[in-house]
C-alpha cells in the first residue's frame, strides 16, 4: 500500500499601499537575502490563497530523489513557479525518504495583480511541507525561508511579513525577522477591489531606476503614517504615494488614474493602487459599497469586482 499524506494551508491575500525598497547599505548592494526587504504599510484580506500538498512515497527500491509537480489555479507550472519550487528544492534533502509531491495552489484573487499570491504560496509551501513531513522547523524558520525565497526570485520583499502578522499595519524594518506595527481600524468597513491586468514584480524589482522613483515618497509616507497611524491617513498617504511617484503615468495606466481620481472624490475612506499591480482598492463603509461597485463597473474592469474585509487572522493549517 502506498504511503500517501495530505495537508492544506490557507494564507490571506495582502495589499500594500506604499513601500520603500532597501537592498543596499552605504551605497553597497546587500548580498544576504535576509537583510533585503522593504518598509511600508498594507493589510491582509478575507480572500485566501489555499495550498494543498499531497505526498506519496516512492517505491523502496527507487533511489531517485524526491520530485514534485506544482499547479496554480489548475494549470501545471512546475519550475515556472520559481518561489514555490525554490522552497521544495531547498527542503527535499531534509525529507526522510524519497517522495513524489504535488503542490496545488488556488488563489481567490488574480495572480500577478498585486494581491500577494506569491507570498501566500511561499508560506503555504514551507508550512505545508514542514507539517506534512514533521521537519520540526520553527515558525521563525518557516517565515525566514519563505522571505528568502521571495527575495531571491524577486517575487516580493515584505509581503510574507505582512501575511504572517495579518491585519492592517506597518512593516517597520526591511528583511527578516519581521518588525510589524499594528494599526487599529473600524470593523464596519469594506474593501472593494478589482484588476485591469498583471504587472511583473520581477521586472519591477530588477529595475534600479524604478527603485529611485518609489523610495523617497515611500520613506516619507512611512514617516507620516508613524506620526498618525490611522486608516484614513494610510489611505491618504497611499494615494499621495501613487501621485508623487507618477507610477500610473510611467506605466501608462491612464484609465486607472481616472478611476482613482473619481473614487477619491466620493465620501469614502479612500482609494489607491495595489503595490505592485494593475489593480485598485477602495475602502468604505457598507452604505457606500453599491455606489463604488457601480463606478468600477463603468470602467469595464478585466477581472471580477470583489467585496472583502480586512482579515485579522493570518496563516491557518487545516
């Protein structure tokens, strides 16, 4: 009889409002991925990334190493899922016996659109493999490996820290371990979000000229949010960050610019751009939800319109 095991991990999606990239020290490029990261602010969502891992023991006489297949939303991607594969490849030598492993990611929100899918998948993979095989890695070590995988593969810089901590808050220091400062928020608010397509996080993080554009506005936004840590201030600073960086103009996202300008004229807490993605989010009270959805529908978005909440619970093992 085959030795077959299964585990499911859920990790909330996350939106970042603004950020500053920190990958140098005294003008010298940092080499240690643990020290590389970002500072900024954002929040986790009630929408989830679900990672299911199924393992099956390879025959006792088979001396081949463990292997895996990786799926994202039903499509087989294997090594193309670079962050997930990096974690599997790192851990396979720690597995007690050779296994065939199937890693299946399913995301409630669009991938590549600024909802932290890669961070969710990274955490789901490391925690799933750790629990499935009894590797006895601490929570600290699991988070560290997920962060390193994101940095090395240029799929994220601080998302993992925000997803582990959950809620609305500030990633106050770059790299790992995380330094997270929570911001209180009213429970009767809704997050309305939608997307107009994908942005390659890897291409953005590889472009040093874009680093220079976001860093000063991101640093200043963080300074002001620490003085007044409030959700209204967070939204105001997130929108100011978008305007000051001129990211919408640089990426020729004029339709999104017009939409955000329209939304910010309404009686809502605020609206801004997901970092990084061709996606927008608006935060409002329940009585404004239908009005905001009608505005989004008028702009003919590519993806569905989602009505969500800020999630206060982080990773969960089923």
